[in-house]
C-alpha cells in the first residue's frame, strides 16, 4: 500500500477544489488533489458551463424560429430545425476542453492529481481507492471540497422519465412535453432552454411564485417572458408522485385538488444538498449545521487542519464563492493572513431575461433595520436596449437613506449577467449613490441604467 | 421670452443639460434646428448605428454560427428595407423619449437655428425665415459636430455613393464593394455592418494602424480579427482624391512614405475621417467667443471667453463622445445653478460596437510610456473563459494596467463580446482610485465573461488562476 505525506490535500476537483490546489501549487506547497470523476466538478461537467452552452444554443434557435417569417429586423430564414445530438456534442466538446484545461493548469502548478475516491480514516489519514489499489495520504492540511448533489424527492426518485439536471443536459432528443418540478433558477434555466427548443413546458412550484427567493418586482419580467414562450407555470402546486401507470405526474393544487400532467420527461430541480456522505466525513465528528459543514471566517472546520469550502459548507452554492474560498484557504495554508471579508457575492440566474442580485433587496434592507431609498431605472428608457429589440427589465439600487451607502443592486434584463461585475465592485468599494451617479458610463450601453438608477434614488434621474 | 438658461442644440449634451437645469429650478429653454431632438447621437449616430450593428450581427450569426450549435437552417435572406425600418423605429422611440422628457421637466423647446447676436440673447430662426429673440441669463452652446473630410481633399457628399456616416446608415441596397476612408470607430463599425450584410469592404487609413488613440496591442489584435472576418486594410495610405464615377465612386491614395498613387473604385465610398466642431451660423465671432482650431475655448467651468456663454460636448476640447457630453451637460447645469459640477476626464470609457467589441477606460500603454510612468500589465484571454466558450465568443482578452509602485489601476482595455458592458466595473474602480488587488479580490459571478477582467487584475501580480 503506497503511502505519502503532503502539505495540502484537496478532496474534490470542482471550482473550489481545483482553484485551491492550483493556488497552493503556485505558492510552492506540496499539494495533492483527489477526484473520483472528471476534473471540474459539477460546474464544468454537469452544471454552469454545459447549461450555459445549451441555453445559448436554445436562445439562438428561438431567435432563428422568430426570424422564419416576417420580423422587425429584416432577416428572413427558413424554419430552423434542431439536431440536439449535435448541440450536445458541441457542448461536450466545450466541457472536454475546459476540464482538460483544468488538468493542464494543475500540472503547471505541480499539483499531484490522484484519480480515486477519498475516505477519511481519521483527521490526519486519508485513504484513496484508485484503479491500481489503495493509497494512503497523510496531509498536514486538508480541504474538503466535495460539493453538492441534486436533492431527490422520495416520492419521485430519479430514473426512467424522472431526471435531474445532469440528464437534462445530455438528452438525445427534445422532449415533447417536459414537466419541471421546482421553479428555482436551475429549473427555469433548463425549462426555458427546452421551451425554446420546442418542448411544451410546465413548471410546478410549491411556493406562490417562481424564483421564490427573489422579490416579485424582480421576477415579474421573467414570468412575463415565460408566458410569452408558452411555458405554463403552476404556482402553489406540489408534486405528489407518478401516476399508477408511471406515465404522468400527479400534482396537488393549493385548493387540495389533484391534477395529472402528461409528460415525456419530468425534470426535478428542487435544490441541492451538501455532499457529506461517502468520504468518511461523518466519522470525523465535524460540527455541521442543517446538513452542511460549519466553517469560520477562514473556512476552518471544527477540527484543526481541516478546512471546508464551497457547496459542502451550505448556501450560497455558487462556483465563484467556492473559488474565492479556495484561493483564500490556499493562501492561509501557505502562511498568509487572510480572512473572508467579502461584502458581495453576486448571484446570477441565466433565465430569459437574466436576473442578477448583489447585496440586499429593498425588503431585505428594511428587514435588516435600515432606512432606505431605492431607485429603479427601466430598460424601456435605455437606448441600447431599444436597439436590440428587447427593452424588458430594469436596474434597481437600494441605499441607506442617511449616507447613501449602497446596500444592494438588482437587475433583470436580457444579457445583464455581465453587469453583475460592476454591481459587486460598487458594493465591495463601499460606494455611495453619488459615486455611481458621478461615474461616466459609456453611451449607449445597458450599464447606463445603473447610473440612472443611482440618479433616480438621489431624486434627479435624467432619462425618466 | 426670458429664461435663466437657453441651450442651443439638443444632442445628448444639450438635452441632458436642460433637464438637469430644470430639475435644479432654472427656467430653461432649448433651441434645436432639427425636427427631432437627440442630435447626431440619436438621429444619425450612436443609436441608429447600434440598431444596424445588432441586426447585422444576428444576420451573420444566422448564416455562420448556427451549424456549430446543432441548429439547421437555410441560408438567411435579408430584407434591408425591414432592417432599416427597425433602425428608424428605434430612432423614433428614442427621439420621442427625449421630447417627452423635456416636456416632463417643463423645458420649452424652440425649433429653429439658434444664434447669439449678443451675450444674453438667442435668436431663433425658423425654417420659414421667421425669427424670435429669447432673453437668456445664461447660454450653453451644445451644437455638436459635423462630418469632416480628409485634410486637403474636397469631398462632395451625395449621401448615396459618396457617403458620410449619415448616408451609410441609410443605404437602399447592400453595395457589392465598399471603400471606407478612415479606420477609426465610425469606419470600423459601419464597415462591419455592410461586410456582414454581404459587401466586400476595404478600409484605407493614413496611419500605420487602426483605431488611433486606443491601445496599440488592442488595435493590432483587433485588426487581425477584422481581417479574418474579411475586411481588407490599406494602412499608411494618404487619400488624395474622392470622386464620383459613372457608376459608383473612386478613391485615389498614395503611400504616406511617398510613391505611386493607386485608384480604387467601389459602389459606395464611406468617408469616416473624423468630425469637426459645428459652430456655423452661431455668430460667435460677432459675440466675441474665442475659438481654438474650430473648438470653443472654455475654462474648467465650461465658461467661454464671454461671460454668460458656456459650451459643452463635441464643440469643446476632449473626446467627441455622447456620454462625455452628457456629463458635461450635468456639470455645467449644476455650475450655472450655483452648485459644484465636475467631470473627471481621466475616467471616460470608450466603446467600439463591432464584434468583438472593444472598450477602454483610462490610459493606454503608449500613454503611460510617454508619461514615464512605470506600470505592470495583467492580461487574460477569453479562450480560457467558460462563458465565452459556451457562447462561442472566444476572441479577445482583458488587459489591466496598474501603477508599478502603488498598484492603482491606470487603464483597462477589453476586446471581446460585450466589452462595452464589462468596462463599467473598471470605470467605477478607477473613480475610486482602486488598485488591481481591489478588482482581483472582488467576487465575480461564474460563469460570466467578466471573470476574465478579474483574472487580468490577478495577473498584474502574477497570480491568475485560470491561465
């Protein structure tokens, strides 16, 4: 049985884990990364990246459909058809390229990558089952970066017609009728993509509306577009299980009545949960909180020398949070003085229109005890939005009334995901409304809407 | 009629100035000689060109992109008249919006050509020759700019064959061959539009590079991308003649270094060699307003040489950009209202709306070298960015220039799809005097193209992760 020591062992090669390992390697730490499957984790293999590729293809397809016939842009094309296998092959090519890129970066960082399944024997000893047998690693420090898995509904287990987001990214053909259980961002992103590709989509959501964690003002444009795309949203509706013949989904409406929805595929996207089981983590007796490993402001767990980052440490389960944590922990292990002091972690829903939230929403700010002022600027009054034929959505900024400190920025609109960077930066820099209002924003861009929203909050918007 | 402020010209500088002044309680009027407000930008500039850039980009994608994504579709056909209508509708909505805003803010609008017979007076001459005089405690000149011909060459614009940007956004059919004089923003944007719609486009430029004034590494890479798209460049070429021929037009040029002249012909010749400040007919000489090479001389508070007369936008010093004019309009109105208006000229973003887009804010490498400032460079390519790959927009990179001593960010240059939106975080950062570390330590959403900007900032201290 091979045995080795190292300064840092990273368990899990997703965005958190591989970033930690690359950073540690470059800082000269003797680093080992263990990954049971393909490098890149959920994000690169079956999450963010492939879904964005599919969303992009679906968006283009829908635009092409829209152009078959009379349309305002003056582009006429025949009705398009989709070869989903080709789309999936293209997407797989991107995934291969990026996961291969991660492998190259790890190599360049002189990180030892072991393909296998890690299990803690104790806090200082990790056993790795590889294809060639078992290896023992005795690390000085360990980062648990095992990520998360889709939540399975006990009465609607995955298999057959019932699929998770993973299968939804690799279907051989476009399902005629798709029922999505769970109207959160994953369900809506994929549901919207398939609606554009031609599926008849129904979204079943237990809460009173889609994207329940965001306020109604923010989600209204998304709901409107879903309706336009022919997606049926059933709010206050709970999935109950498959019908007796296994062909349909039975749901319970708010009034207690039951309804049977015929479906070729049932996509269950009711959230993700930390992946704790399977690596012997339970045995370590780490303090957990609602199924997630509890960490402090340096990502330290309750056991000395063991860190945890990313989805396994609970919400927000976002790749960029995991990456920032991974980078920080690598610095800490290398002896740098670092602490988690992020003011803002942007959240993006790649729905249509896209939705971004950074910091507090108006209601959240009030609930936190702030006296606030809010400015909202609609894309209807934005020149750039008009030139693209899509002027739905807005940018909204909330600030503390006393000193105009910006507390939160939200936006909804086509292609506004890229605005998230400037929102996050404004919060990190402690911007006041005046700081944003007095920054010249290029004309004509959608970014001007942030400047105008800040002006609006100050009481002197120019373009509304 | 008597006003606290009369603004001559309702382009982005003028109408914004008027709205801000009205918000601050000044009795304000505007004078505009066009039938619609919005000036060059909204009527014949930024907005219509962006509408065509958007539509032509979609046309090109339909023709070339779809197969890669598994979308099968026949060759797309173009209905140019419908595309032009999309442009005109966009312009219509925008200019109506300005009229509405002026009315909402109780700004009186006079249609006619404004002139200044004396300080404190604005004469409005309507199209039918009738006149009206407004008393104005303060006057802001915001008359903008007009198309300029190449130096020493007389050009007869007919806006059909020999066109300026005005004609180039309203062609009735796609020219088989198009010659563009000038490889600046306007020439490259409109050249791109017509190349996408099927024209064979050749750009003739006096300098040995494209996009003068922008970072030269960006310009060099951008030229390669445009060449790959099919645009031809003839650099270091001095245009000596632009003529209309029996069908189409001709352009004669010779190497700047000297040598034999060449004449090329094309169906349409687009002259995009820059713009000149427009002060014709204002009567500035009589009013005693000083000019410097055609631009109105102003001090740091937008005051001309005559008390009570101010000037903003393309008609004064600085880059001819709508957003620069708008900010000057706001600052000028605030100063007139007795407040402290200010424009930070070090942080004015610039965008080229081609595909990929080019965007920049702050200093270029050349400017830093010339100023003797030691700097460090961080760069990150979009080929290593997941979102870029997922949208097949891998062309380009982000580049951050930071002071070698203090790490303060001095310039950011981005070439890539959506660069025009990504540049704003750099603008906000630079308004704060932020460092590359501030940018590098800000959590950027994944997967977005903006992550490349963060990685470029990380690369300044050689700690980029994904390259």
